C-alpha cells in the first residue's frame, strides 16, 4: 500500500464569503498553505499548517452544514493532488469555488469540478504572468490596488475573460486605500455607460470576521 497523500491545510472554517460577486454567501473555506508568489501585504501565515489526508479534509468540511466550499490559500493550484477531495465533495452535491492568483492554470484533472473561479492577478508580479501558463478564463477577476495598477487592469481585462471585473482596496496596517481605488475605478470606467469595473471590499475585514 502506498503512502497516503496529505495536504498542507492552514484552516477549515465556516464563514460568509467576504468579497467579490458572492459576498454574503455562506461557505466553508479550505485554506491551503504555500504560494508561488510572495506579496508583501499577504495576510496569510503560510508557516502554520497541519498535514491532513483527503479523508481528514472531507471529514472536517462535512462536519459543517453548509454545502459550499471555497478553496483558497495560499495558492490552491500548486496542490496538484487535490482532485480526490474535490471529486468526492462534488459527488456529495457540494458547490465548489476556487480562489487563485491565476499565474498557473489549474491542473487538467480539476476541469469541470469548480462551479466558480475567482482570479486575483497580482500587478507587482506582472512579468511572471505568461499567456501560455496563466488562466485565461474565470467567473470573476479581482485586482488589489497596491499601487499604480491601471495599465495592469486594462491588460488583464484583455487577457482573462470573465463575467465580473473588480478592484479591491489594498489593506496595510488596518487602513484601506479606498479613495485611490475609487479614483482608479473612475479612470477605468471613463467613456463607458455602465461600470465595467466594480468595487469589491474585503467586507469580512470591515465586519471583523474571518
Ligand atoms: S498571491 Fe495571495 S496567497 Fe500568494 S502571496 Fe499573494 S496575497 Fe498571499
């Protein structure tokens, strides 16, 4: 018998989706450790995790009543063996969402397993986003305004096809750069009769929950 595959899990908890088009949706978050980027304002402590088997992950998720899971990180797409967990949850009727930085397309074994994909490309790593590797389609794109990201937003809008495009204020030390974000929304939406870019607030942080 081979060694059972394990996953680096930071936490599994029930909450409400705090950002993007699904804000307010009750979900269980599966937060995995490890990322292929290193954003200076990252709020995930990648060093604290436990190794869980697929059975343990599923046991913890199904202990909650909510039948929706958002897989987040860290960066989930680096956890290539996760399809077993995803397939088993899907088989039990779970809605599955993925949060990714979009630098690498999800593994082919994940195709058709996610009901919703949110991509948050990071402007400071724009040279690493390669059309041959990066995700090209998603349900929503969310870009954090961590500087002058206008050009990056215009570029990403052409490179990732999505139903929604959001700007998200950057939080540093409890402060959000909301004014800068709204001004950039104004620039990106100028000349368009409807808002092509929308605002996404990290409402979970504003409301003080996880
Ligand atoms: S991509 Fe996300 S998880 Fe990775 S370092 Fe940046 S903020 Fe953190």
